[in-house]
């Protein structure tokens, strides 16, 4: 991309808006190629920066994971919740391949979306005992989570199954983009729904706050991860934690 360094810095800091042609050029590098996809995603990103905007968009086109990764890459903060599977960006390739909806080719895997101090993943405890791909694959995946947590890349906290927070089935993500723009996303199989604006994101943000309040501290969460990893490695079914 032959753009001046100064212009890129202004764009990254939200000090300069993208023109239609520039947005098209940038999005095409993330796998967005059709006219309909470009128009829809560019409109959504544009609405995100509008004061008091409320916008919802469903992305079900090929390459949606790459577009999600583009937003994650720009985020200053991220909070992710899942009650079913390990989030895609933390998966080993073996775990991902064994999932019901594996990531598509070229999708980001085992890559934290933002800096360590601003990324938190909340996992319902049953995720640790769901033997995706078999015990050895689960054990390797849990070991990978421990490595990521130990390096401070992401805060991984466990939400007890008896917390009664009435979690939705779909994984939820809340991102804070430059300019304090909040974008919430919910995955549903082979598509994702984006929301922005106070009215559209209020319910998801409130749920994520409740989940964070119910989650165990880092030390206790790490202990449960170790317990589940060791049980899976020994070929035992981890208890419902």
C-alpha cells in the first residue's frame, strides 16, 4: 500500500477519515472483494464514527473472519465471552479444525486482538470440559491458553457454570476502537452480526459486565485451567467446574 506514513498515522489515530476509494483499497486487502460486501462494510464502519449512531449489520459473506480480524486489530480494548468453544483467535489449529464451524483459510488463529492490558476473555467453565477433537487436542488447547495467560497476552478468566448470568449461546465480543467507538459482535455459525451505538449495544455490554463481575480472579481461573488440562491429558473427563 503506497500511502504516506503521515497519512497512515492520521488514519490509525482516527484523525483522518478514509475516502471511498481508500476504504475500498484497504478492505480489499482483507479479502473484501465484491461490490456489495465493500459497500455494506464501508457503510457500517462509517456509521460507527457518527455521534449517537445506532447501526446493525449482518456479515455472512465469505471472508467475514478476515473483516472481524481487521476490526480486532484496530481495537484498543476487547472483551470476549464464550460458553461453548474457545474463541477463534486463541485456538490451536487442531482444536479449530475439530470445531463444528472451523475458521476459513487465512483466518486469524491464536492471535490476540489487542494489547495484553486491554484484552479479557471470559470462558464459561463448561468450555474446559468439552472434549473437542478428543482428550489430547483439548489438553493441548488448554495448555496453549495457559501459555498465553502466562505471557500476559490476554487475561483469561473463568465464569462458574452456576453463576446464573443467563448467557447467550453465541460468542460475544465488545471492541473499543479509536475515538472510543464501541462495536459489539455476536457470532452465529458462518456469520456475524455487528452493532454500534448506545441503544444497539446496551444489552450486550450489560451482559459482559455481569459476566466479568461473576468471573473468578486470574489466579483461581488459572488453577481451573491447570486442573482441566491435567485431567484431559490423563484421559479423564474434567468435572463440570
